[in-house]
C-alpha cells in the first residue's frame, strides 16, 4: 500500500512538473525578449550627469513621442540614443530605469535591448563624457 501511494504521488508530481514546464515555455514564447540592461565596460569618467539629471532625461525621452522611433538626445555630459522602436511606451520607461538602476554609479552608461512582436529597440544611455 505504501509503495503504491508513493508511486502514485511521484507520478502526480511528474505530471505537474511537465505541465509547469510546458506552460513556462509557452509564456516565454509570447513574452518580450528583453533582459536586464548591459552596462558599459568603461567606468570612472570624471564628467558625468547627476542621477536626478538622468532621471529627468528619462522623463523627457519616454514621456514624449521620442520612444516610438529612432532618436537621439544629448544634454550636458550625457546622451540617449534609441535605434528602432519599442512596442509600448512602458518598455521605454522600464528599459531606461533598468539602465539607471543597474549601471549608474558603477559604470558610465548602459544598453537595453528589446525585441517583441515585430518591434525591436536598442536603447543606449551614456551618463558621462570622458573627453
């Protein structure tokens, strides 16, 4: 009896695991393929914008229509370049914030790549200018 119940429990767990794996694969197929930001390898430039200035640029860039077509802005020591277009404005907000959160204070900028539903974008945010 104990062996029968154990085998039955293992079979149920295997079924649940297989169902979960299938469901996870299906969700991954339809989810945007955007990963965490990639920070520049360079760091230590002395001429950098403040974090609040970079967040203000995020507001200006993603809060306008700049997010939905290739575009570039520069201010002070910093720049933002978008090649391609995001599927939604929220992707611009999220990608820009990931670059700031993961790279500001340790690297001189970062890149966020987005690819979903026929739309692709490469957002490059540089906080500094070493020249």
